[in-house]
DNA sequence: CAGGTATTTGGCAAAATAGCCAAACAGACA
DNA sequence: TGTCTGTTTGGCTATTTTGCCAAATACCTG
């Protein structure tokens, strides 16, 4: 397969991968309301802080979130508002599945 | 965490997982043009037909595609047109990343 | 029914991902 | 500087995912 096409497919898949975990979905939902520090997200997710930090790193690496250090806290926020529209679509899919 | 919330997060993550692989991204792109038989998709993807069949099974299980057997071929098609809007959004994300 | 094509399934090995702990780091502030 | 808080990184094991082959299945056609 053409290397260029392959790269494009991998780039797209990387973004979906960054969303393909329940904790990361929760993180996106939280960030939809505005920025959050790692500590807030850790509490919500209910996992070890190192685990949450690694999730955030995956999401940052995929371009889904931005981070900003202020004092000794790091705040994350959604980089792409359109991500939220994904979620509406997913909701539609799920509703549709329920009505079978 | 509330079991209900957990189920919702997992349901959403399942859909993203079904998109989180380069071959499956390619399959969605192909199906955007209309239904395809497994043999067509196998040729495009360039993997073993059993591999492609398993990818399709993941996607079907997540509710992304529908299958229909006609004669001795199985045709797959996108179940949710809004999935394609996902892709537009992803494209925006990628463009944005490029311009850094 | 026999043989052919198209697809799915079982099984296994390789690769990728997840999650915890402990250790390292960074910044604030006495 | 020493210590405290918040975060990231390294390292390890456990789990999940991927992809091939071989075998099973489904349907058509002679």
C-alpha cells in the first residue's frame, strides 16, 4: 500500500485510539466543561495518578488535548471542540442500538 | 464508580475502539462510497481475508456496520452516516497538528 | 451429491496496551 | 536549602489485540 495513504490511515487511527478507553472518554467529558488539573481528573477516574497521567499523555500525543503548567499543577483542556460532536454521533449510534 | 456511568463509558469506548485501527479506518472510508463485499475490502486492505473478516466482525459488533448475505458473498455497509462527520473532524485535527 | 467460491471461526504466537508501584522531577515556600 | 505538593517516568506484569494458518461453514452450480 502507498506509504502516504498508510500514514494518513495511521494518523486517523491514532486519534480514535486516543478515545478508545473508558477512562479517556470520561476525561473528554470532563474537559468538555472546561480545563481540569490532573488531580481533579484522577479523582473522577478513580485510578492511580500515574495511570491517569499516562492516559493524558496518550491524548496529548494524539493532539486531543493541550496542557499548561501553572504553579505546580498541570491543567488540561480540549484542543478540538469538534471532538464533542463525535460524542453526539456516538450517542445516536448507541440509542439506535438500544432500539433493536 | 456508578455502574451505570461505567457502562455508558464502555459503550462509547467500544465504538471508538472499533475505529481505532488503520485497516478499519480504511474500511470505513471505502464504505462511505457504498456497500462492499468482503473480497473487495480484503483487496483494498491487503491482509489475509480472515483478518479482514475479524475486523468487520469487530465493527459489526460495535454497531458501525451492517452485513447482508447475497448469494455466496457478504456485503457490508455503514450503519451510521454520522460516522463520516467524525472523519471530517479528525481531518481538522490533523490539519491543525500539521500547522504547528 | 460433488466440487468450487466466499466467508467465518478456532487456535496460537507476537505485539501493543493498561495499571500499579516506586523513583524522579518541578515548583512553591518556609 | 529542605520539604511539601503535584505530576511524570521507568519498569514490571497482566490483559487485550492483531494477524496468520488451517479448518469449518454456507451457498451456488453442475
